[in-house]
């Protein structure tokens, strides 16, 4: 992991198209501004983890439903 120190109004650049700027530092919170291509999805980590878990559960339940349907059609 790369760890950088930045002050308010300073930025870092990720590749050629992504800029992360420290907008404000207040107490133990840091506000970040992100400039990225319009098609690039940017998520908070906790939200990304929830989405990934929901996708995993959805995929697993989809396989179970498919197996049940396959069993129904084999009987007929």
C-alpha cells in the first residue's frame, strides 16, 4: 500500500484520468473530491462490499432456483 501525506487543496493523480483532491480536513474526517471519467463507478468501500455480497447471494440463490426448475421439467 502506498501511503501519502496531503494537505487541504492538494491532490494525487491515479493514471492519466483520475484525480483525488483533499477538499477539507475537519477533526478526524477528510473530505475528498474525485475527478474521474463519467463511465467509471466510484464507491465507498463499505457500499462496494455490500453490493458484492448482495451479488454473491443473488447468484447463489439463482443457481438453487435453476436447479429446482430443472428438476420440475425433468419430471414432466
